[in-house]
C-alpha cells in the first residue's frame, strides 16, 4: 500500500468527499445518502461553512474528517466533527487515529476547549472513540440530541410572534 498522506480539504477533493459521505451513509443504514451535490460541497467549503482533511493513498481516497466550528456559551468556540470516515480497505491501519489526532492538533493550535461529535448508539466505532477517553455525553451528563426537520421549521417559522 502506498503511504497515506493527510491534507487539508480543497474544492478539488469534493468528488471524493461526496463519494465517502455516501459510503458512510450506507454503513449507517441511510442509503439515500447526502442531498448535497459536489458543487454544494465546493461552495460550502469555499464559504468556510466546514473544513477538514482527506487521507489518500496515492490518488485513492482513504478517509476523511469533516468538521465545522461551533460555539459553547460555557467554553467558547469548539470543533464539531461531523464525519469521521475510513474506507474499509484502510481500516485497522491507524488512519482513523491519525485523523482524530489531526483534528485535535487543530483544536489545540486554536486553543479550543473541546472536539465533539455524534455517533449512532449501535455503531461499533464507539469502542474506537472510547480508546481516546472521549466522554459519552448521554451517559455522563444526560444530553440528548434534538433536531427540527424542514417541515417542522416551515411550520414554526410561519407562526406570528
């Protein structure tokens, strides 16, 4: 196997990002996958709505970490890791660990107090995250994730204030 190289994402990487997001969606039992086009990803990257890193073996994409900035009223800015993905042929190579280290180096360099992400309760990657000492916030602090979908947003937004 060619040596793995991790680099910051560029607009040219978005075709690989879309492909890997689709692979991740399928592995998470969400085969409908992303609603975004390559052009959407490129525009959002250029607008700094997200950032991240891609790992390649030669020209072959091996994995990625996609992140965005978030804000805590208790601690200030932090990194939310939206997607961490290593393609099946590259698992057990240490690449996942290298991607997490890369994200944490960015957080430390910017003096951010945390890196946070969500994981499905049945996902075997939980054992991987546990090895880093990551806190399961549902167990530790009782946090649950909520989300409003477009239908609920439209309904609520149509109400008078």
